[in-house]
């Protein structure tokens, strides 16, 4: 058994998928909202018997490995490495080429992380600075254990120690540059990017280090005009809009508690985790992006923002908040004490942080309070301004019932008739949709493209065969009325084998057919059969379908398949005709005309 098969045999697809999305039982299968496309009614099915999933909306489907690849954005080998330990399967690196550019960069980052951490914990070299940094971290409540746990490190005040270390490990200057760990001077010399800084590794969702945040040594006189914090640049493995700090550690807790707490800085997240708040992630100073929200959406729809009061719900995050509302997240804001960030609060007394989280306010109540507190409700201008701000947010709300609720609240608070508010809201919505339309259309097109990946003829075959799987007695009818030559697309061969099996056994049954494919070593056929089995369950299991209806469907399908066949033939001959006319090939033209006449007649007969 190869490693992929071993993993699949030891893990259950239902366990794996339910770590990402909520599965609801549907007969012997499970159903859910598809995580790969936007939808409001669930068309994503998971079959525990067949160990496959399939979405009837966008057509995505496969086994647990392909699911993890899709969800985590991993390639096949990366997915095996992620799943291997859970299945107790050791992934043998040698079996796969591990020397892709991406892997080389990840190796550099991992080595750098270990190197920086070693310098800080082994206390070798620059003892004075190292002691200072340790004291700084300890003062901020981070124990030796936490330093190890988070792999915090120190970059020496040196231009090439890390570079030389990486060179000694046989990495080229270009590779090191591409990993973001060095920079190149105008004269073409390479230098360490980070010097005399506390190094916080940033991991991707699988816990692999992809970048660093580096804080200047607090004792250093910062005269190189660089910020207190600097980050790794964007690289092939690091896209800052796609990473949430600590999500690799927090994701299971987020799913369990069904809520994520977002803080601003890495130190906030680290303190929170060390104090037992294990569902906390940091946005690291950037605005919350759609990609980050998409990551969160896999685990929960509930977000508590625990930002420092100066920035809570202000500038930097506002765009993120609108996006989150538009995507249907429930947002709450923890009103922290002014001038304090979560790190300060937790260090004083972690119970207080819990209190803030427990009393977090729904974002709309928060906005209402913020906009109306302290303004003179009789000052028309101020009132207008506040009303408009709130309406803009209400417009973003995903849910109409919620919109309605907050319009009423606003009407009371601002003492404005609800009808007027509704009129205003409509204006805002119209203005907004002009801007938003472009974006939404993009999404629309993407989904459509995905859908069109399954061709019409494949869909017809899927539908027909799934019906037959449930209703064996029509096999004979189909056999007599649908010659294999009419079948085009990916099920051509499959249909042939199907008929061979039927002629041999005199019936079609899922398990028997599956065993037959196994014996004949027809792996792609096995996969196709599983898919058709799932389609069969999805469309025909839950419903009471009358015999007549089934027959009607089967006949309809056969007609469509044949129509499709002749239309395709006519298309091909038309193309041939153009070519032959160009070449003045009289003989071919006549043959083609004869064929076209034939096909058209056949098509007319069917219609
Ligand atoms: Zn889908």
C-alpha cells in the first residue's frame, strides 16, 4: 500500500471534514454548505461508506486528501505530510522530491528560526544584549518555557552570521534572498535582513515558519531609521494578507469554542495563549483581509475583536469589519480599558481579560453607542452624520432580519421615523452596489467557470447512471436504447464497462460493480462509480420517486444524450465543411454534405 492509501485507510473522511465545516446527517451520508463556493442551500455531500465528498453546486469532489489540499491550499505531498502524523503514517521524504523552490525556502526559514532561538536560549555570543532581551521578555510575562514554545529568538547585531550559517547548509545567496532573510545592497553584496532584534516566527496554518516579525532590541538606540517592528517581505511562501498569527495553534480551540478572539499584536496573542486563552489570533497590525476572513470561516462564524480602544472599530479595521459583516460573520467588540492592550490586561490579571471577552458587545450596539454618545441629538448636522455612518454599516449586514432589527433600534436612538431611514438606506445601497458590483461579478464568473468544468454530457450520464443504480430494472431498456457510440465525454469508457458487467451478471449493483473494477484494476472507474453512487444517494434516496417518474427521467436523459451526440457531429462537420470549401475540395464537400443531411435527419427524428 502506498502512503496515500495507508493514510486514507486509517483516517475517516467524516472526521477530517467535520474539523473544517459542520456536517449534518442526511440518510447514510452527510450534507453541508460547500466550503469551496458560496451557497445558501447545502449541496455538499460526504459519504462515509465511499469515503468521498462531492459538491453538486460547483462540482468539486474527491477523497480526504484532495479535501485537505483544497481547504489548506496545499499540494499533494504537503497534504500527506499534514495528515501523516494523524494517521500514524511516517511520510518518507525520499519518496518525493523535496527540492522544490518552495520547500527550499521553507527549509531556510526553519533553520533561521532554530538559529535565532538557539542564540537566545543558549546565551552564547553577545551576552549583554541577550540578557537584556531575556529580561525584557520576562518583564512582559514570558517565561523560558514560553520562549521555547513560541520559538522566539534573537538576531545578533551582525551583518552576515545568519547568511554564513545558511551558506554552510548549502543554500545559495539567491535562495536566501528569496526567503526574505537577507537583502542585497546596491553594490550587489548580501546582508542579514534582521539585526539586533527580537525575532517572532510567523507560521502558516500548518505550523511551518513562513516569515518573522522582528522587534528592535529595547536597549538599542535605534538610529537606522527602521521601525520598532519590521516584518519579512512578501515572498513565495509568505503573503501577509493570508496569514493570521497563531492560527496554527488556535484553530482547533476556535472550532471547539465556535469563536475566535482577534488581537492586534503578536505579543497580545502570545500572552493570551500563555494565560490559557487558546482561541486567540493576531492580525499583526494589518487590516483584516478577505483572505484572513476566509481562513477563519473554516472554523467559526463568530469573531470577538479585542483591540486597543484607540483603534477598535476605527480606521485600520473598518474595511475588515465591513467585509466580515458582508460575509455573514457575527462580530463583537470587547471594550478594553482605554490605553491598554490585551497584553497589559492579561499581565495584570488574566481574569479581567476574560471579563472583557464575556461582556463583548455586538458590533451594531457598539457602533450605536459610539456614534450617539456625547453628541447633541438636537444638532441636526451631528445627528445626520451619525445616522449616515450607522446606515452604512446596516447596509453591510448580510441578513435582512438583522438589518430590520437595527433600523428599528436606530430609529429609536436617533428619533427619526423608520420610513425615512429606509429611504436613506436604499440610497446608500444603490450607491454601494455600483462599486460592489464589479467585485461580486468576479466571484460569480469564477463559480460559473467551476461549474462548467463538468460538461453537459457528463452531467447527463451521471444523472442517467445514478438512476439506474437505484432502479435496476431499466438497465435492459437503456441497453437497448443507448448504444455506447452515443456516449461522449469522460463516461464513454465507463459506460462500456458498465454494459460488459451488466451482460455478464444480468444486473447492476454498486458493490459488485466496485469489486469488478477493483479486480480489473480500473482505478479511475472506481472513482467514477463512487461519485455516481453519491449522486444517486443525493438525488434519489431521500425522495419517494414513482416508477413513472423514473422512466420518464431515463427516457429524457437518453434523448438528450443522443441529441447532444448529433449536435456535436454536426458541429464537427460544419467545421470540416469550411475547411473543405477553402481548399475547394469538391469530393470532401459532397461527403460532408451527405453526412450533415444524415445527422440532421437523425436529430429531427429525436426531437
Ligand atoms: Zn461547491
